[in-house]
C-alpha cells in the first residue's frame, strides 16, 4: 500500500503539484531555504540580493501556481526579508524607517509583479489551448470525412472539384488531384443526364439530387449512387462552395426490383389459392380481397373496399367480429375470429377469420393480411357434439324422455330453418309421441298410439319397413292416404322419416322432418338426418337402458325387501362399506348413516360378537379366501332380536389379490321362528296324542311294516321288547269277536284304496278290554299305486263308557219327563175334559140345528148341509185333541225335531188350561209377537215346558184370583224369548238357586221334577231357562230358544 | 110393527164351532141372531132398540162373561143374559143368577132348553121394555110441571089437604087448587090414587 501511495505522490510531483496544502508547504519551504541560504552565504549586498532572490521566487510561483500562491509567498518573503535586514544575530527588529519603506516597497513590487506574471501566464495558456483545439477539430473532421461510408466531395462555385474523400478516391481510383476527370467514372448512359442536372444546380443554386451509376475501379462494375449536393452560401447569398456526398444505392435498387417482382408473383398466388384472403390497412379498413373472396360473397372489389365487405357478414355475428377485429388490432398480434359469411346464393357459412400483421424493420405494423377458412363442417360437427353433449347430459340427469326428445328436436331445428322435427317412439306395434315441440298439439295427439303398418304415413311406414321413407309431397303420396286429413290442415306438406335403431338393430323410434312445402332432401339434409338419427337413437336407448336399469334395481330392491335379504360390499383397499336399502331396514337404522365395522359389531348380539370377530380374524389370516357363511343375531335399539344369515364372497382382481368382498345378509328371524314353531308343534302333537289317547301309525305296503307312534304302544300296552312291525301283531291284539270283521274291513280298504274307519275292541295281555276307534286313509303314488295307509287310533274306552252312562241317564230323563207329563195331564184332567167337551157340545148343537132345518117345511137343505159340515169339523177337532194327548202320553219317544211355531204351541197349552184357569178365577192373557220365526224343536218337549210353567204359575195363584200372562218376543241377539208370569205367591228368594234342582218342590203333591226337566229340555235345545221375581206380585219364568234352529 | 120390534138374540162365544151352531139353531126357529167372538165386539157393535137377549159364554178370551155382565149392568144396559159354560160350579152360578142372569146352561145342553130360555128371556125383555116406555112417558109429563106445581104435587101425593098445602106454601087455598088442577091435567091423572101411583113409579119421595 505504502509503495503504491509513494508512487502516486511521485507521479504527482513529476507532473504538477496540485494539492493546495502541499503547494503552501512548498512555498514555505522555498522561502525558508532561500532565507537560510541568504543568511549563511556571505554576500556583498545582502539586501539587494535578498530582494532579487525573493522577487524571483514570487514571480516563479505566480507563473506556475497563480496569483494567490504568489501573494502568500510575497508575505512570507516580506517576513524573511525584514528578518534579514537587521544585523545578524538580532531577532526581528525594525529600527530603521528605511527598512519599513523597503519592506513596503518590496511587498508592493512583489504583489504587483506576481499579479502581472499571473496574467501573462493565463493568456499564454489560453492561446495554447485554443490552438490545440482547432487542430484537433480539423483532424477529427477530416477523419470523419475520410471514414464515413459515403463518398464525399466538395466543389467550387464554378463546378470544378475541390476535394473528394478517400472513399471516393478508392472507389473511382482517381486521386484527389485527378478529380477533374471524375465524369469519366459515370456510366455513359447517365453521364449526359447527370451533367445536365449538375449544370442546372450550378446555374440555379438549387440542391442537387440525382441517381447515377458510377464505375467501381476495383472490378469495373457500375453501381447506382445517389449524388447529392448542397451550396454553402455567404451572407449575401452568393455560393461559396458546393458540398456533397454520393451514396451507394445499388442494393436498394436491386431489392426494390425484387420486391416488385415478388409482389406480382404474390398477387398471382393469392388469387389462385382457394382460401378467401384479404388485406387491410392499419386503420382496419380493407384494401384488398382476392378473387375467390369476391366471387364467394358476390361483391366487386370496389363494393368490398373499406368496410363494404361487412354486408356479407351474418348480422348476428357482425358485432362479435368487429369486436374481435378491434382487439386483434389493439394487440397487434396474430388473431382469429369466427363468423358466418353470406355466400352469393344467400347461404351462410361459417368462417375462421385469421389476421396477420405485417411489420416494417422498426416493428411498426404497416399492413394486415388475412385468410378466411370455411369451418362450416367443423362448426356443424361442433354444434352436433355440443347438442349431443347437452342431450346426453339430459339423459344422464334422468330428465323425462319426452323432454329429452323435445330438446333433440329443438336442437335440430336450430341447425337449419324451415322444418319441424318430430321423434316418435315404437312401443310394440304402435307409435308413441316422443318429442315434437313445434308440431301442432292436435296433430301429435292424432298420431300418438297409431298402429303402424305397410302404408301408414312416413313414420309408420319407416318404422314398419325399418328404412328411411322420404315423402316429398304428402298431398299426393299414397302412403299418406289415410292420414292426409290430419297433416294437410296444419300445412305439413313433406315428411322425411328415418327409423331409429337400437344397438341391437331393433327399431325403437323414428325421426322425422316436416316441411311446409313439397320438398326432397339434399345430400346435406341426409347427412344431418343421419347424425340426428344416431343421436336420437343414443338418447332413446340410453333412456331405455336407464329405465330398464332403474326397473331392475327397483325389482332387486323389492326382491330384497320381500326376501328380507340385503346385499353389501366391502372395499378391501378403502375399507368402505356399501349397504343396500334392505340392510338398513334389517338393522332398522337411518339409511343415510355410513356403515362401519364397529357399528356392525355393536349391533351384534353380545353372545355372538366373539364368534363373529373370531371368524373374521381367521378368515382374514387365510391366504385364500373362500365364500363363507355365518349365522348370528343382532339386537336393535328397541331390543328386538333378529336372526341373520350372512354370506360373503371375495372378488379377486387379475393379480389374484382380493379387492372387494361382496355378500348378502338375510333376515331369517321368521324362518327361525317357524322352525321353532314346527318343533314345538311336533312336541305338542306328541303331547296331544298322549293326552287324547290317540296314536298314529303307517302301514307301508311295499315292506308290509307297521310304524307306530309311542302313544299306540301305550294304548296297546306293548312291552318294549316286542316286535311290533307286522300287521299280524296288531290284529292279534283284537278282541276275538271283532278280529275277523276288522281284518276284512281293513283289507278291503287297502284293496279298494279307500278310507278306513272302524270301531273295535282289543284285549290287553292282562285281560283289560279297550274300545278303539281307528281312522285311516290311503296314500297313493302318482301312478295311483297304494304306497301306504296312514291312520290314527284313539282309545275310546273312556268315551264309550261315558256314552253308555249318558244313554242311561237320557233314558232316565225321558222316563222322568214322561212321568212329569202324565202327572201334569192328571192335574189337567178336568180341563182336558172341557177341551174335549167343547167340540162335542158344538157338534151336538149343530146336529140339533140340522134336524130343525130338515124339519122345516120345506126342509132347508142348504142350512142343514152347513150344519152337517160343522159337525164333521167339530168331530175332527175332538179327534185332534185326543191325538195330541196321545203324543203327550207317549213314553220314551226319542226327541224329534220339526219346525215349530212357538205361538201355536203356547195357544194349544192355553187351550188345555183354560177351564182349569176359569175354575180358579185365573185370567189367561197372551202377548204373542207376530211374525216370529219358526224354530227347529221337539214340539212335545216344548209343550211340556210351557205346561210345566203355566201349571206352576196357576198353582202359585191357587185360592186367589190372578192373572197368568204368556209373552213371546224375539230379542236383538236373535233369540226367541218366552216368558210366563203369574201374580201368585212369588218365589222363595233364598231358594232361587234350588228351584231348578230335581226333586225340589214347594207343592205337597209335586214330584219336584217339573222345572229340572224343563231346564234340561231347554238347554238341549240350546236355550236357557231362568226365573225372576215380579216387581209387584208373583214370579216370571223365562226361557230362550235360539232362532237359528230354523233350518 | 117396525123391524126394530123383531127380537134379536146376541151370542158371544169365543169358540167358533159353538158360536156358529147356536147362531144356526137360533135362526132355525126364525129368530134374528147376531154373534160375536168377544165381548168387545158386542159392546162396540150397534144394537137395534128392540126386544133382545144375550147368550153369553162364561169363558171369553178378553174378559169373562161374568165381568161383562157386571159391566153391562153398570152401564145401565138391561138385557136378559143366558150363560152357557163348559162346566158350572155353584159359586159361579150363584153369582151369575144374583146378578140377574136368566138361566145358566151347561154344555152340552139340550137345544130345546136353550130355545125355551131364549123365548122366556125375550118375553121378559119385552115386558121390561113396555114398563120402561110408560115410565118414560110419565117422566116426560112430570118434566112439564113448573116448580110450584112440582111442590104442590109433592105435597098432594104426601096426602096433605089443600088447606094444609096452602099453609105450607104460604099461599091461598084457591091458588093451591088451581095448581093442583093443573098438575092433574099435565100428568093426565084421572084421580088422586092414579097420581099417587105415578108419583110412586117416578120414585118421587113423599114430602116429610
């Protein structure tokens, strides 16, 4: 570092000391040194020498460093000089006034001279600087002229050349001195023209500008140059000199020519290419259209100029196109826009407008070029794709088919105008309305449900034939003969129908286009039809498949619901569960919940949890999974227990890895319950057999074996070690008296394959006799062969015994009843006599009357005959009474049911009692309901009951007058109610329950059987007999009889 | 003689055979017969005002013959009743006879017995009817008397003299005489005993 600093300070010394402090130090040092020298060196006139020396120093400093330093040195010198003036050894002392004067003079001279010296120095410096600058400037200029790539020259006002630069010299090969002969280098063809031009400029003083060819000395070739010259004028306008340059424009010239040629070529090319091309100015106005363009839009170049071409743009697209064009121009980049252009014939077609900017070297846009490409086909395909997408979205969304097909029709109608689209569905042999948003409703309704055939309009025929049917004019086409009236009023004139096929090739619908004028399709129409038909087919089929899927899903869900079977899936990788609705139902949980393994385990019956978990663990450890089944129970939130049967089946991917486990869960609660019930019912059957002493058995025909239920063994008292398999064994147990009969009966049943029924006795080993009742029926094979006899045998010993007992009692009862009747009749003897007396008396009276009529003169035969008829009638009446009494007297007759009118029976009994009642001053009253149904009953028994009750009533009123009332009525619950009430002594309240007991009587001569017998009779008829006490006096006996006894 | 004078025999018997045979028997002796099965039928039916009798069965479905007899008596209908019955006990017979029955026949009866009784009853009825007719005539006459005349007649039949009557009534003897003469005239009495008999039949109680 230090060395470097030293070096730099040396350098500074070497050149000039610039630092002011250093300069001051040097000044001080110089004064010091000079003073020391003057002091030490013995001089003659030290004062003068000092003055001169110091002045010299001042001048020097002033010259080099200027006035300020000189002034500083002057002051220092004055100080030193004043010190030098006194004799040596004395410190500064101005004793002499001359000294002061000297010192002042010194200072004045010093300062003045230094100032002058400085002025001189500065002027010299400036003069030197100006000279150097002038020299440098000239050199630079020359250098510029010499080095500039143009050839420069100057000429005198007379035209003679004064100077040419090196380039000129080098190019022409002429030296500066030979410039006068420069004209020789000009191309001979240009020389005269050039000379003329130059002369003119000289004459007029106008600047020169002319293109000439100059020969290059190097190769002798001529190159084009632009020669330019300007006059240099004096203040009076006189030309002083001409200056000029010649620029080589050979390359320019050539490029220009090439450009022109290429432009011609381009024009040719542009007009021949099939695209529509154009160019536009930077302001956006068009300046060029190729012929193709003009031909296409049918405009002339003039019409299309500027903005004229926009008339061909579709009005709907014009705004968009203009906007795009503006933004393209704003960005200055290649841009595109789409719009429809009207062709000369009026048809619009889609074009892609593509604009390209043309820029100059500086990057400024000078022009726009463009090409329009016909993208109609692409556009249509795009539209179709969009439409298809839209339609498929509708399908996927599950929109109704009609809505989808309406959408298809609307979409097609958007594509072209002038027609109405219609889609019909094929449903069996009929056409169904699919979609036709633009067709009149009345027309579509008329078509809906049409049965199609070989000649049924366009659509029907198309569906029938399975091929496209083009009807150009509905008014004349024979296919429309029957449907014209439907179509023509709506001014539908043409109809092209195309069948829509499913992927299986089945006709599933038709797509039709209707026109309002007769028309045949263009190739473009056919193309559209094909595309749309395909789309319609996709829509319908997708929809049909979707519906079929939905249906099948709902069937599945229904099947699951019906069978209580749910399906599940478990994704092994994600651990996600899928449950069908039925599983949620089985688990009785919210179908929105997400099923988890923990949930399953939680729901599982605590006793089954471990089993399931162990099972799953074992299965998951296995390398190969097989289907597995499991039965377990679950407990629902309401504590219901369900039995489930689960099945699992692994799904394996290509690599053999299990990806998914699918399975089912079946609710087998009902089945379990049924099984349990069956088991219980079997148990109870055995129990029932044991309780009812009924055993069942089978006789197998093929083997001859007899298989019996345990109860049979018990009935027959069979020992466990006995062989019971043969029929002989069982027949052997029969009572000897029954053996032959039963065997024959049984064998006959087997032979004739008929039901068997037999009553017989068996004798047990201990001699006990049992009564059995056996029933059997044959089991036949499909071919009608007897396979076995199945039967039951009941031990009816007890029942037999009971029956016998019952029969005995019945007999006893009958006897008692008879006795009762006889007793009653005995009581009624007088009454009966009266009853008989009545017809007899009447007969006698009539006989008397008859005699009298006969005795008249003449005899009144008419009246006599009438009297005789009455006699006969009364006689019969008497006989009837006797008859009735006889029936009443009859002993032990079994009850005979017949249709009985209860009112009639009551009448008969009252008739019997009438005299008896009269005798006891008892009035008999009846309140018999009319229209009572007849009942099925034993007449005599009912008579007996009524008689019993009536006699009881009369007896209760013995010794006092009273009323005996008999009522009959039908009750609301379908019973007949008969009541007999008296005004007698009434009932002994405390003994009400004993009334109906046998042998209970309150009467001295009573048997005590009447009411008991009456009650058993009524109960045998399904009725009830009871007694109540009357509110006022006496008692009432009621009995009911079911009216259903009527057959 | 009007139709009403033809004697009518009413028959009430619930037994059709008996009723018809009696009816026939009555007609065979040229009597008019009307028969009913119930007492109610008889009571509600319209009866000619003329000699009649009633053949009544003791035993009837609605009320007994004896009851009907009581009822008729209470209603002031006087008609001779002949009871017929299947049997007859003494108390019943006594009761019936006491209540004014003509006869009590037991079935079967001899037809002559019945016819005799019927004739007797009709005769009796005819007599009664005659008496009633006369009484009605007397009552009609008696009705025409003024109050003073009634008083006078009352005192006359009590056996008082004119003088006594005048004193009793506070009138002059002459006035009594005039009244008395008018009474005799109005009552069409030929003599004092005749008037007394009339008063007796009219059941005018003699003045104290």
